[in-house]
C-alpha cells in the first residue's frame, strides 16, 4: 500500500542509498547493542526500584529518585557523579552552569576546537548580563587545523596556563568533522601532558551513545549535554546533565542552586519516570537517529550533494551536514522535513532572528517535544555555505520518509542538482 508519492528518481536513489549503507547500518546495530547492555546493567547495578520513579515537591529534600538518576547517569557516562535535572532549560544552560561553576576571576578558558557553538558567544563574550568576560574570566582559543583535526602541538604549547580546556564534540554550524572519542582522548593526553591540573570539559551534545565509549572513559573531567537530545531517548520533555569528577559536579550543583545546598535540594515533581525511561530507551533512539543520518548522507550524496560525514565514515554524533548551495534549496529542504513530520506537518518554516545567533536561522522540527533534536529536525543559519544540519529520527522508517520528503520538495521546486 502506498502512503507517500515520490518521484521514481527519488525512490530509486533511496534504494541505492540503503544498499550503500548496509555495512554501516550493521556497525550501528552492533554499537547500539553494546550500549543497550551498558544502560541495562547500570539500571540493575544501581538497584533502580519503582519508588525511584516517583517525584517530590517543594525543596525536594531526600528525593531518592533524583539521587538514583544521578547515579545511573554517572555509571552510563563513565563518571564519578552526575547532576541530572529537568530544570536545565537547554544544553547551553547546562554548559553555562558548568563554566560558571568551575571558573573564577582571572582564570583562563581555552577552547581547543575553535570558536564554541553560537549560543555560547554571549555567555563568554557579552559586555552585559554577567558574562564570563564581565566576571574577569579570560578566553583564548586554538583553531582546528585545515583538515578539521585538533592542533595538538598548539595545545601542548598553550594549555599550560589554562584552568579549563574546552572541547566541542559536534561540528556545530560548521563543516569540520565532529570529534570521535579516540580523537578526544588524544586531545586530553596533550593537555594533561603539560597541565595535569587543567579541567578538560567536553560539550557532549549529540554524541552520547553513538560510540561504545564516552569522553569520561578516556579522561575527560566533566561532560555536559541536553536531555532533549540523545540521553532523553525522545521521552524526556526537558532537562540536561553535567557529569564527571565528583568535586567538579558539586561545584556545578552549587552554581545551579546555592552554595551549601547543591545537589541536596531541587524537587523533581513528576519528571523522574520520564527521565529514567528516556535514558533506558536512549540506545534505541540513538540507533534510529544515526541510521537516519547515515541514510541522508548516502541519499543526498547519490543526488550529487556533498554530505558530511560520508555514509561510510565512522560516526560520533547524530548530525549530517548537507551543502545545498543556495538559500532556496536550503529553505525547500527544511520545508520538506517539516512536511514529513508527525506534528505540524502542515506549517511552513521561515527564517527568523533566533536569540543567541548572529544571523537568521531556519528550523524544521515537527516534534512531540519542542526543539528535541533526537527527533527528526533540520536547521541552518541563512549564510554561506548554505548547508543544512540534519539530526534525529525516533524511528528509522519515518526518518527515511522525512529525508525523502525533503528531496521531493526540492524536486517540485526544480532545485535538485540532478
């Protein structure tokens, strides 16, 4: 039975793309099985009980579910401790909390992967609002090499005086490679070889459970992410996490609440069940999202577009960047993703002045949770090189349809290159 109508060319390209990606799909399945076992073992070893699924109100003193959730997340992420809270409003909030938690006036924040993600610019550089700059924190950065790899020699030369050595795992709004855990391990080794006291902080957004290891497994001191991405499994409705060394996690908790109370307060309302369930479901959700991303790379590659990473390259996050060459093609792609979504398929995305960005951004996301990029979504700033960054897909079959719908919309407007 046919539910969607696609041009024959698009149907045939999809068939070829799946044939090309078959070996990569098998690798993704193996990783997902390993991570499903890891998550299940963490639940069992931490003795999660039905009582932990219940929430609290008010101050949240003695919230056993909150404390148990921290314990399970820490186990999954290879960390000593974790701070998992529904009241982190997004990944940037969690990262900001971590930065302010561990940095002090006259400390140096050294970014090892070039400029951080757009939404952190005001947190670091703004001349208002209590930014890191206003608090006297110094900022330096080391750009990546032309091939997108870290400049290990420069890191060794310049990491001696920094308090925080900052790594962004995903590509952000760039076409550089996202960083594998193996590459992150090399960066950490370079930092620690000259500054054993440096705090290596990793923006882990989009990367959790894509590989078998996490950054803390290879020496990262602290990692941060959002729960409406990977580790929320498409079930968590909001939230974020900070995980790593116990002493650093405590400092971040003091920043989130108050000095002296830290992790001991903060009610969970009725959120515990969805956060536990989201983490349990996360390996499968990540599997589907990575398969969708791989299919998109193979599919648009077959149509003549440059896609990053290639379908057959090992993956370390959910994101596929596709260079669409014109603003019209980029807009049509986002319209197609929206039209192939389960929620708000009937609306048309438009570029707008989104807070935290220096150019207009177009976003397509017909999601059950607003902004949840574990669900199929696409977004891009309307600027050169007119690439779109696509991520998510709660199920592979519906993610595949969404990608094909994006191409169909481009074809209907005469914007496909082939």
